[in-house]
C-alpha cells in the first residue's frame, strides 16, 4: 500500500515537472502598445491576436501584452523593440516614420477615398508590398497595417463649411504634422498648433474654432458639443501598424513565423471590423447632436483634393510614384492623378 502511494507521488512529481518544463519552453513575445481594451486596437489584440497565436501554436507561442503606454509610447516602443526589450509593438504609420519611409504612402492625403477602399487595398496587396520594404530599411518586420479611427473630418464652431474658401481666416487647430499644417493652410484657414488635452476648452473659448480629427476621437472628447458644424472631407487616413523587431523575427523558426503571420492576419481582419463599427457609432452619435453634417459633392471634393497637392510635393522621395498611382487607379481617381501629375507630384 505504502509502495503504491509512493509510486503515485513519484509519478505526480514527474508529471508536474514535465508539464512545468513544457510550459516554460513556450516562446513568449512581449508586446508594447498605446492601445487598450475598450478601443479597437486593444480589443483586437485581446480577442484575436493573443488567442489565435496560442491556438495555432498549441500553446508553444504566446503574447504578453502591455497596454495603454504601460511600457512605452509609440516611438519608444519601436526603440525598445530594437533593443530587444520587447518583441512586438504598434504605432501610427506616421510614427513608424521614425524608422524609415516605407509606410509613408499610407499618410498621403487622399490616397484613399473611403475606409472600405483603404481596408481592401491594404489587405489585398499594399500592406504586404510596403511591409517588405520596411523589413529591409527599418529594422522592423511590419506584420499588418490597419485603421484606427478611419479618416479625419473637419469640425468647427463658427458655421457651415462646404468648400475650402469657407475656411478662410478661421483659426484651425493643428498637430505637429507637416501634412496637416500644409492642408489647413492651403484650405485657407490659419493653422494654430494646439494641445489635444486643451482642445475642448480652446473651441469653447474661441482660442481656436476648428479641428481636423478622426470622428470617433472627436466623439470621445465630446468636441461636437462645442463645434457643431462638420464637413466630411476625409483625406488623412488614420493608419496604424503592428511590427516585430527584425532580429528577433529572424531568430524564429519557419513554423513560428507561420504561426505569427496567421495570428497577425486574424488581428488585422478583426481590428478592421471593430474600427468600422467604432467609426460608425461615433459618427451616428455626432450627427444626432450637431447642427450640420455636410457631405461635399464630387465637384466640391476636387477643390479639397487640390489643397493636398503641396503635401504630396513635400513628400516626394518618401513613396514610390508608381505604387501610389496604382492605388489611385484602383479607386477610379483619374482626375486626382491628372492634378498630381500636372503639379509634378507623381
């Protein structure tokens, strides 16, 4: 009896030791992100990226997420990945520019006409093409490109804005983005760099009278309470990316890389859906509470796009003209291609 009990205890100890060793042998990828649960990026990490990788790898690969800047901000996450402190990181395509220009094409104003076009073209070929370039020039393997908030839209506190001339002389809040500054200036407004955290008060007091921000973020910040006139001009797409440090990626086996790409694809598809729902919910709520949501005609849109040509000229050398033209052609934007070529931007 004692012998039987001893053998059972010995067997249990061996089983626990083997199980412990197997668990510790799993490859754990530390991920740094400014995203958090409750917004599309964080939810897609939690609901798609993490479970898919564990499922396809049978638990041999796992992701350890660090949300809401708990480890790093966008640029510093990329730097920490290069240092081997983390493996995976997310950022806007604009902030990826700190490591190379491969994703700069996603930030060109009016490169996409709609969220649907952006999702479709990115998923079908553009993200893969540009991520291959990024792997060579940036020291990061870009796994997927996706939207975070759709497009920026104009909101202002003064009155209806239907064409660029309606913005003349109005003080318009801008970020440090050279593209945004150029757009606002070319549309006739007065660009005023202004802190995001103070924007509600600034619009309320008249320090600035307009902003160009993705609509779900305008809704989150309740900017529509003090800026009740909106214009759906699109233009600047809120592109984001998920990457892995190239040296760490190259150290993975072929099987591990396959698992990671499968999980990244599931994440990309899920975040697209969540983001579209987020954009729609924000826009529906805003439309129910403001004085005007104006959608320009195609003729009026040509005037808005004309204001973007200088931004394309300033960005020359950061994107492949043939690739950009292919993107525009696939959306039937032949008139815009002609405008860009006439100006020497393509």
